[in-house]
C-alpha cells in the first residue's frame, strides 16, 4: 500500500467538494462561445465530429481553397447549369471558410501560422472566383472585356483583405475593422455568389463588384493611411 505524502492534506468531504467545484468552474470556462455570425452555425455543425480527430484547421482551409477552385472552374464554362453548380460549390467553400476557424477555436489549435495560411487561401479563393466569373461571361454583353472586369474585381478583393489584415494587426486596434451586425459579417456578402449564380444575375453582380470593390479598397486605404499618420504624430 503506497504511503500518503505527509505534505498532502487528507481528503475530506469539504476538500472533495471544493475540487468538484473547481472542476465545474474549469469546464464552464472551457464552454465555447456561441457562433459569431449566422454562417458560423452550419460551419460549427460541420466540424463538431472532427474535434477529436487528426483533421486540423489547415486541412479544412485547404479544402476551402480546393472547392473554390472547383467553383471557379464551373463558372469558367459560362452556361446556366454550370453557373448554378459553381454557385453551390462556392457556397460550400464559404462555409468551410468559417469552419476552419471554428475547428481551431473549439479544438484549441489556433496558431499564427494557421491564421496566415487561412488569410492567403481566402484571398486566393475569393479573387480567383471573380476572375473565373469574368471568364464565364466572355460571351455576354461585354465580350472578352468581362475577363478584365473579373481581374479588376479579384485584385480589389485581395487588396481589401490585405488592408483589413493590416488594420486588425495594428497595436492600437482593439475592435474589429467591421463589427458583426445583426449576425452578419462584412465578408458574408460573398455567400451571395451562390444565390446570385442560381438566379442568373452574375453579369450585374460583376459590374457592381468591378465598380464597388476598387472604391471600397480606396476607402480602406485612406483609413489605413490616416491611422498610420495619427500613430506617428
């Protein structure tokens, strides 16, 4: 029979109850926060069975990028059927964009490297899909100019994501660049690509994005410059 450590106090009902209370408090602290946006709900449902597996957030991020590439390939065809298929695939890809972060938080696997990989894959996926939409609309009203429009929109999206990442990385930035409102994040608007493709509205959507995304990027750039200017005062 092992000897009791003299430095360790004997177990009593009071100490056992205290230990149980401490464990309950620890479990309460570990209780995950509710999903941040409506899109995070299906993302969390998808990753819950994966928390205790060998699948990592980077695996989900890679899946997000690969499905965005598949969606882009479907959009390149330029027919209503393939546009609808591309929209469905990209909707799944957008959910995976939220799922990697959910898995990282719930499984305690957040890393700076994983966050950087996620940002790069998101930028590649979102910009690629706009270029591919432009390619698919080459037989539309703008002809091959639609490809240039897709490139402009895709580059603007990449610049926006880069500036947002820089803004959120500033030491004096304590709040998100775009706070969640009514359960929606700003980049949740990209989820609309799916329904827009199903409705056959990709052409007006590309026109709006080609005009709006560069203007939005310009506004963010001015905001970033002002913050840097004030910081150096």
